């Protein structure tokens, strides 16, 4: 017991509330919804751990829609955690206008997207890895803002 | 005098900065326990930490048992930490050798798989019953870093921090500890301390590294650390902060030294300027 100390229950505040000579001890971690815990550090409870963004906020990728121009754009949300709706883009870039018109919603249209340096949703699994939700081409990739 | 300038420039170029956080590839970053660990407690799960881009789609985790057989198991993934936990269905035997084949995972945006790892460890005599012992962060050194960001392919200014740590121990062995490093003070910390590293412990006596974007790393910056064992029991030490006052990096995109008008004074001043720019390792508590 610390002399002159009036013990109270220990809380996360950077103070030795229970007068045992140790600051902020025995404060249990708080489980987080996405896994991990909040911990008492520096006299405060930490935020829950967060993972990297899945895309660069404001970034865009080409997506393919089965109507109209067969060519659309998705925009990365401001928090970088998700892609927005696939929105029709008109006109299709000239290099792919013919392919999109003839082949419509097709592997060929996606291939044209890749060949012309866009960031493209791999809807037709052109790299054969079984993943049709990934991005291919010239993409900004994941941005870890820390 | 030219020698002085050349030596200064060389020193600047050779002072390799800490690497900024990589991104994109869903690689396994560390495993707890690490390969070759001993005294791993029985009855505890084992864990691997993957890069933030990793996603887990129930890829099997293979466990080689001491009798030579192999089990294909499904782990539990905590996406926020990138932590894949394997809890063997049968009790882990004391004083036995196990091998875990941590899987290669896909990423949220990348097509190919990242790196997995084969980890062999030896168990100790019993379970982990006591919380770890750790006195937290002890000192902080920092440095300016300018490097190409693989994610955006742009030059980026960052501040690299080395956080010195007190000795850590646990009845499950030091190898079974996970370090949780948090930034406790600095700009952009609106709601509370931010966990910036969760993973295996650095080697004994080595600091933990952190690399922060300039906007979140200039001013009074503090870190705190604690450790947790494989059963999620935590140490003390989180109240102890290691702090430093940092400044914006003085990087410039290019310059030329004009011939000195009076002797080598210009070259000397240039060399001194470079020395200031290249000053490394600022320590503070």
C-alpha cells in the first residue's frame, strides 16, 4: 500500500487507483467485434485494431456491366474499405469501344481493359486463379495509412 | 574539401532507412511460436500473423504430429489483427515436436497467393498458467525516411521509429509471446491509442520498428507496449510510454553546389548542411 494513498478500484487513467504501487494494472482487455482487443496503454483504452484499406480512397477500377456500354467504373469509398456500385461510363474509351460493342460483357472486353492500362475487375478470371472479385492491371493496390 | 563533401554524401546514402510498411501482398509476417521455438506451452493455440491484405477462406492448416501423422485443420481468423489461430483438437503433448504448415492466403486485391510458412517447435513440460512479465517500452529513437511507396509508386516521406523494449518473460517461454505496440500520443489520434504492430517479439535486446506517415508522426509522439501469451493473458508495462518530439523531414528534391567564391567555404557549408540533413537517430524519453 502506497503511504497516504486512498485506494479505489483501478481504472484505465494512468493513476495507481488501488494504491498497490502499480499504475493501471489488472485492467482486462476488451474484445473487439472484428477480433483483437482494446488494451489499457498510456492511461487510455486503445482503439480496436483495424486492418488495411482494401483500396485507395477515391481510386477507381473498371467493372463490366451486362447492359448499355458494358463498361463501368467503381470508386473506392472514402474509408478505403469497400468499392462502390459499378456505374456505367459513357463513352467507353476509344481503344475498347469496338470490343465492348461487338463482344459486350465478355472476356474480350476485360482483356481490352487490361491491355490498355486500366485497373480492371477480374470478373472473367483471366488469370485463372478462381477469384473473380480481385483487381488486375494497373491498380493502386492496398494503401496502408499509418 | 571535396573529400569532406564526398564522405558526407556517402554517409548520407549509406545510412539505410527503416523500411516502410509494405502492403498488397497477403504474406505471412510472423508466427507465434516462431520456427525453432522451444518450451512452447501445452494446451495453447498457435498463431500466425498475416499482412493486412490477407483474407482467410478456410484454407487448411496442416499439423504434423509427433507420431508422424498429419492433420488438416481449419483455423480461426481475426481479420482486424490478421491473426490466424490454430487450436489443435487433440491435446498438445509435452516435450514433443510439432510442425505447422501455415497456408498461403489470398489478398483482398491481389491475384496471387502470399507467403505461408512451415514452423517447427518443441513443446515444454506443461501449460501456460501465469501472465507474462514485461515492463513496457523504455526508449524511443526516430529517423526520417524517404522512399518509394510500393502501393502508390510515389516517393513518400515517413518517420521510422525504433522502440526499445524491456526484457519479457513468460512461463510459456519468450517465443510464445506476441508484442502489441501502440501509438499513444500524436496527431490523428482522435479517439484513443492506436495499435500499430501486433506480431512476434523482436529478438531479445532488439527494438521494435514502426513506420508512420508524416502527418501522423510529427510532434510529441509516444508509444507504449505490452505482451500477451498464447492464451491471451497480458503483461503489465502498458502504462509506460516512450516519447520523442519529432519534426517534419527537411527533404528536398535536388540542389547544386555553386563553386565557392572564397576558397572552399561554400563546399564546407554544403557539407555541414548535408551533415545536418543526415543526422540520424534522435533519442528521447
